[in-house]
């Protein structure tokens, strides 16, 4: 049985009892509207840990005015069933008031030119502060041994790992591969914003990244050349608006000219009402 818990106090009671029983606590933070990507994180946590807690919280702090906070999909009953199928012990779904009571004033930031300033940070300036703040709170509430994140949000993973290290949070972060639809589109709760035609167009992102991967594997090392080819593939998709195509060092997220060592190829593209991100490590 997966138990739905809505208060911080109750989560702490469960976790305290698990610790007494000597169980390792695995944590999967999410905004809900589950798909197979979320489930893969839960499955890994279930393998590694004696207790698994999944949070569902659409965090207002990480949405800018005019972004999709209000229309972000919320489907708790369905999510609960899916978490139950993955044998999660608890789904923690707090209210906004539970997480941000009146007077809430503390936010987590990183250096001005640090990881949150790169890639998506150029287009969503306060987004990662919102993410770090909520994840710091959730880590403090749950005190997990292990926390699981998806590669689709690779920048987010790096930022959270940096935060956990810098603030001496006693949690090990794990990165799991991006789960994709059969046609390659990275699964995302936001894919529901796509109409049927746009849904087809959206496969262009994955096609472009596959092409980039092929080029690098067959010896191309010029970032400009690979970016040019990605742009060419995306530009063939009518109605796709590119936020960025970037080839960066996979640890620092600094742009590289020459592709060598662990490198991230990442993009953000808007199609209709959806802003889609995807990446590959090469
Ligand atoms: P979200 O609910 O979109 O905030 O995502 C919660 C967690 O699931 C984050 O760690 C995401 O990176 C991860 N995630 C989202 N989509 C995927 C995917 N397609 N494959 C693997 N992990 C994912």
C-alpha cells in the first residue's frame, strides 16, 4: 500500500520509524503527472532502498509570471495508483501553504555566474532558485540517503548536486537515463500541451540530437559544425522556435569549441504552448 501523506510532521514520523528499522530512505522529488520517466526513478529507488518516498508538489517558486503554473497538469488519484504499482511507500503531496507558510522568506541561490546562469537559466532567470529552495526544503523534511533525478533535466541535477555538496546535505544524488516515447520524444508532463501535429513535430528534437551524436561518433569535433547541423534539423520543423542549442562541458556547463572529454549537447525548443528540453551526453 502506498500511503498519501500531506503534512511535513507525518512524513517525519514515517522516516523516523524507517530509520529505527535500519532502512535506507530513497527519495524521488517530482511535480506529478507521472509518466514512465518518473516511474523509472521510483523503480531504481525501490531496488536500492528499504523505504521509498515520492513527493508531488507543483512548486510555485520555480514558475515565472506567465509560465504554466496554473495549467500544469495535476492528477493525484492517477499518480497515486502509478506510485502504488512501483511499490512506493509514501507519496508526499503537501499544499502550497504547508510548504510556504505566511512569512516564508529564505531562498537558495548559487553564484551569479554559476550553473544556474547557464542554458535554461538564460531564459528562466529565477527558475533554479525556486528549484533549489524547494529541493533543499524537501531534503530537510525527508532526510533521504539517496535522491533520484532524470537526465532530461541534466542542468537541474548538476545544480542540486552542487547545492547538496556545498551545504553539506547528507544525501547521495543519482542520475537516471532519459526515458523516451517509441519515436524518441523525451517523456515530459508538458508533452500534453502538444496538439497532434505538434506532437509529431516534437520528434525533431530527438532527431537532431541523434544526428549530433552520430557526427561526434564519426569524428566531428567542431561544436560550431554540430550546432549548425542541429539547427538545420530543427529549422525544418515548422513552428519550432529555438531558445538555445548548446554544446558545453558536462561538469561546468561552459560552452566548448572543441568536443573532447565528457560533453553535453542540450537544447530547448518551443513548439506551440510547450517549451521542450532534451540533451545527450557525448
Ligand atoms: P518533474 O516532475 O518533471 O519535475 O520531474 C521529476 C523528476 O523526473 C526529475 O528528476 C526529472 O528529471 C525526472 N524526469 C522527467 N522526465 C523524465 C524522463 N523522460 N526520463 C527520466 N527522468 C525524467
